[in-house]
């Protein structure tokens, strides 16, 4: 993710790239997609990344996006 872009811009780019990959013979599974998104988060999400990687049996893209939204809202306070 690019810190110079908004979260929405970064997510749009991620979704576009994921869509393009899935249009080829190489398909990303939902959990692989979530892990790629999680690993692309900036260092400010370090604690979140660790908690999500090691505190869950499975990871979904929606859960990673939800964490990003909550963290962004928390920063506004």
C-alpha cells in the first residue's frame, strides 16, 4: 500500500489487481487474497497484522478491510 494514497484508493487498486489476476489462469483463493492484503498494510498496522495472522484460524479480505476502516476511524479521534 502507498501511504501517499487514501485507504479507499489503495483498496480500489488492490481489488483491481486481484480481479486482473483472477482473470488469468492463476486464481487467488480468498484466504491468499486476504493474506496478500494484510501483508501490504503499512507499518502503522504492525500490531493488527500480527494479531490477525496469529490470532485466527482463517483470514478473510472483509476482516482485513474492516480492521483498516476501524483503525482509520480511530486515528480521526
